[in-house]
């Protein structure tokens, strides 16, 4: 408290004394205030940094503005496209002058071949080609900014495509004519029902037929370990004798792990147990704000290492086969590097399914990773304590907006003909959250700094690197994986010190992993490289490696058997109480049911 002013005290002396007392007080820490204010702004902006986008647009616009030669080329290309469209209007030839890119299904319906719809589609494809040209070969633009501008413009064009509007989509017009407009009433009714379900937190119509433990995740087993982050499930044997080495599966905690035991027909767990392996799988807890301070390394210690300890104690084996999927595979690779670095030889093999370990070529997800964007997400998570699944889903869906957003809106609400829901759709809707500290460390250390590939990722006070891994590796990549691009996954052959078998298969991030024998149109390419062998460029490997029809699962199981000891024995019990691992709830456990 400042001293009282009296007639004997001069104003200058009183002011000096008051200032001295203010200086003596501890300065308040305003950083939490700034971060929470920043986090509140992030809630309003949907977790997207406007400054990150503005920087990209400024970089591109400035360098294009000082490149008049490139501008002239773009005008010339636009004029040529306009003339081509005019000739298309006049002649209506058999072949489209502007063709969709491979995989673009928007204009495949035969009704798009008739006028005026053909011209609308051609004009839109020409505009997309012009935009690609406008964001290519602009000297001086940072590559990260160029790709962001190209993506933002492409997303806007995708939203404006004629296929997305009822008056320019011939399929919608035909359906409206056939039903006397009834298709619009049916679509509106479905939209209202979906909005009501969304507001109530209920699944969309059709998805409620799929229930965990009733129609999905049906492989029998017991929870044999539970801690703050995970339950460990040991599955019941399906063979009279089993391999000595168990299989320990580490799913991603960005989604629920029962995708690997989705249905009896698509169950990787079932395939392994029928092949004579004792299978353990982690089921991660869906975190709330109470786990905001959980670190990425906690998932390694309390998840991967705890599961490995339990599996070996229950089976009495000296080694285990470790399998990691997506983010779980990234964490598993870090754990394996630390184990090999420290002389821990308890891993017989390491399988990485659609899992990145080098993030230099991490694909279009890098569009959302820079300092501005990351700091905004960190402060958003500071406010919430976690990153909500819906906030994550926005980024993933935007990368494949034509397929995951616009096409589904047209099918569902304009044509009133949504595709029947499947188990995979129900799994995708069964979302999870990410703890604030863990997700911040993951994005900053791995995506932004790429510290694991650079040999700078700390485990137990010492750095680990991919080069530390000497355990034999089986790595799976998928041709259409936009989350873990296969060329990025392939780089483990370059950076690890281990014999590596790489498999490339068709499909996307999830459908590539779900590949049971008998899956229609399944195929894969497989090749092995010994430790220390010369590196083969991924595109050269792609050309030189023969393609094989069928599922990659049998080839992988044969590889696991090759890495296993020859003897087989009766299956171990479900749990081992005397070792501290009693059999608890039946599979799929309790954590998987948390919302």
C-alpha cells in the first residue's frame, strides 16, 4: 500500500516513493493471459490461423506481380483455353479437351456428355488447370506458401464445381424430373434429421446399426492390464498351438484401435490368431481435459513399453513382434530405436502400417503445419485441454474435399441417395480427442522439426534416431494415402540400420490396412533390402518391383513366421494373476466405449 500523502511530503517525493513500491512488486506473468486470449480467438477461427494463409497469399501475389513474363504466359494459356472451349461448344467432339485427373469421379456419369453440362464441366476443369498453372513456376515463392495458395484456391474451385449445385448437375435434374421434385423434399428431410442427430450427439442415420461389442470388435479376449492411458487386450487363441513370440499391436490413438478388429471378415486380429499367434492389442483411453499434461513420451512408457512388459510376462516369451499403425507406428518406431540403442533385444520384429518416421515429405498435412498455425493450435488446446476430433476432422476432410465432403453432400441431400453405411463409416464416426501437451509435442517435434529423422528426438535424456533401429522391419505404404504418403513411409529403408521389407498396396490410409484374403481388386508390391544395401529410389523401386494380385496379409504373416522361433506350444492363459496381470473385463474392454 502506498504511503499516505501529508503536508510535509512534497508531491515529487510522494510520487517517487509510490513508484519505488510499484517496482518492488513482482511483475505479473502475462504470457498465460496472451495464450488464453489467443486460444479463444482460435475457437472463433475454427483452429485455423488467418495469418498463415495471409502470408502465403502475400508471398504468391507479390512474386507474381513482379513477373510480367509469367503473367503474359498465363494470359496466353487462358486465351488458348477459351478458344478450346469455344471449339468444344461448336463441334461437341467425342473426346473432352479438358479431362479430369485420375481418381476424379465428379463428371463420370454419362449425363455429363450432353450439352450444356459438358461445357460446364469442361469450363470448370479448364479453370482448375489454369489455377494450377498460376501457382506453378513463380520464382521466389516459398514452396510451403505456394502449396498452401494452390490448395486454398483449389478448395474454393472444388466448392464451386457445377456438380455441387442442383441446377447445373444433370443427375440431380434427372432425379427431380423423375420424382416431380420429390427428391428435394426427401433430401431436405434427411438434412433436418441429420442436424437434429448432430445436435443431440447421436450418429447419423444408418450408423447406429453398428455397435462396438455387438456388431464390431467381436474377437473374444480379456483386458489384462489397465492404466491411465490404455487397456491391454489379450485375445483368445484360435489354434491348438501357437508361436512362442506374441504379437503386440499399437494402434493410433487419433482414432479407436478396433479398426484392426472391425468385423469378423475384416479382422486382422482374427487372421493372426487363426495363424497361431498370441495377440495383444492396446485400446487407448479417449482423453479429456484431465489428461491435458500427458506427454508424447507417456504414450511410449505407459502404453507401448507397459504392453510389451505384460505380453512377455503373460506368455513367458523372451521376444515379441511389435506392430504399429499410423501414429501408433510412429511412437513404436521411437520406442524400438530407444530399445535398440540401449541393447534391449525384446523385439523380434517391427511392423509399421501406414506410419511415417521421416516427416520431410509428409504430404498435404504439412499445409496446416507452420509456426503461426501450430502456436494457434497449442493455445486452442491450452483452453480446451485437448484437441477435439471434429477440429481434426476438418483438416483431413479438406484434403479430400471432393470425395469426403462435396460428393457426400450431393449424394445425401441433393439426390437423397446416400450410400449404405458400413462398419468402416461407423468407425470413422467414433472419434477421439488428443491431449494438449502430447499433440503439441507431436506436431512440433515430428512434423515441424522432424527431430526423429534428424537424430534429435529425446528419450530418457538421450537422443534417438531412425539409424538406431536394427530390428527387422516390415513397412506398409498405400498408393492413395494422403495422411502418410507412401514415398514418405518408404524412406525408412534409407534411414534405418535394419533389414527392411517394404510393401506398397492399393487403397487409402485405412482401406489399405483392411485387406483380408479374398478382398476384390486387391494387389500389392513387395521387396526386401538388407541392412547396408544401396538405397533404391522409390520411383525406381515402383517400376522394378512386380505387382501381385491379392491381399498382402498372407505375405506379412509368412514374414512373421520367418522371424519367429520354430517351436510351437499350447496357448498361454488369458492373463497371469501371479505376475500382476489378472484377466479383467471381456474384450473389447471399457475404454473403447468412452465417448
